[in-house]
């Protein structure tokens, strides 16, 4: 029995020794882990971090102060400027540098024949616009029912005036003469005085011709320009054909033909001229030809250029057809034509000009 107790006690002692040895190993490991590679490194880092957090320029308290300042400025901006969906509040007196005294602004205008006193500044002008005949600036024009070229407006102080009973002062355009303007035509056929300075209610810088003498209380306006009048009346000048256009044999004047022979390699045709007619009567037999339904075109026999009144030549045009018309390509009229031909080519060159 005693032997068993001793054996058990020895086993317990052995276990205790092993536990103590294990505790020693753990303690040695802790000492190794807690050992710093650089002396006081942890302490130095902690001290530096504390100093940075407390720094008066960029530390925590400084950041809090800056954020508070930004918040105050944002709030001030929100309160100072007009916000969306909020009513606009204007100061009763404009701030310094804003606004202007309208009475100090000089007024420039076209003299009106419909009132007596004329304003001299913008303030008085705006008042008069609402009280006198300048309210035509918003009254507009009404087309006359029987004429697309005349319109009518009222002449203050007659208001609520019906324009339905006013007929056009003239309807027949056959009396328009080529030298007429709208003003001269209307004054001749109506016997009234017409004006060509701007009418305020037209709303454009174009000056329409108008009169206040046609009927009491109304202003009659002709809305045609001079060019439109002549187009409608059929008296507009006929446009002259411009090069490079052959206007037709009945609208040209032919000059004297200039002959060139087989030994001539260049011919100069004096002008002014609008073009030339080339007639080839002979050419070397070895030259190739093309036939256009019987009209012969010869290859590589020469070219023609036209010279401007400033002495420059334009790009040459190739000769080909035995009978052909040539016109300048870069000018309305040439000062001369110059023709180049190879030996063995004969024919004539006839200058022509358009008949006015």
C-alpha cells in the first residue's frame, strides 16, 4: 500500500516538474517578444504622436477650428444669395453702382409728326410713349383686307378704331415706271405726302413708306421695298448674262474674223471680248479625231487662253471641234484671247461681245 502511495507521489512530482519547465519556456518567449530592436522606439513614437495631436497649427483642435470656420462661411453664403424656389427680395434703394437716373439719359429719336411736345430724356420719353402717339410702338400693323401691300395703324388719340372700312389707296401697279421708288410712285398716283423715315411700330430698321394724310386717325403703310415693287410691277431690270454663257446668236455682236495658216503657231485676238468662235478648216492628217454625231473633234491641235484687263491669263482650254465657241471661265469679259496651234492647222477666229 505504501509503495503505491510513493509511486503516485513520484508521478505527481514528475508532472509538477514538467509544468514548471513549460512555464519557464513561456516566460522566456515573453521576454523575447517584449524586447525592442531600437531602444525606446515605442516610447518615442507615442510621444511624437501626442505632440502632433496637440499641435496648435495642424493638430486636432486646429482642425476642429477650421471646420467650424468653413461651416460658418457656407451658412453665410446660403443666407446671402437668392435660393431656388424662394421669393426674390430686392432692396428699396439700388446698391451703389447699380441703376441710373432715367432723367439724365439723353433721348435720340426720329422726329414724329403726330405730337407737339418732344421729350428730351429717357424718363419723359417712356412716359410719353404711354400717353401719346408713341404707343404705336406696341400697337402693331393690320393688313388691309383688299391689298397685301398696304397696312394700317391708328394715329393717337383716336382709339378703338375699326380698320375694316379702309380701302387701299392704290391697287393698279401698271402705273409703276422703271425709274420709280415706292415713295415717288405713291406720291404721283395718290397726290398725298408720303414719308420714308422709320415708323416706330414697324419694329425693324427697314424704313417703310407711310402717310397720315389718307384718312383721319389712321396711318397707312406700304410694306414694299423698291425692288419688290418693280418685281410685282414687271419693271425690274433684266439681268445680263455673264460669262461663261453664250447668250444666243441674236444677242451677240460678231467682230471681224482673224485667219491663221498652217505655218502660224500663235494668234492674238484683241478685245475687249466676251468669247471667240473658232473654225478649223485644216489639220494634219495623222491627228486622231472623234465624231459627235457628225461633228468632228481633233485631238491635240492647240489651246486658247483669255487675258484679263489686268494682264493675267486664265487656265487654257483645249481646242478640238472644228467649229466651237469659247468663253472666259474666270472673268465676265476678257481683254484679249491668245490661241496656240501646232503646225499644219488652219482656220479663223472670230471675237464676239454680248449685245446690251
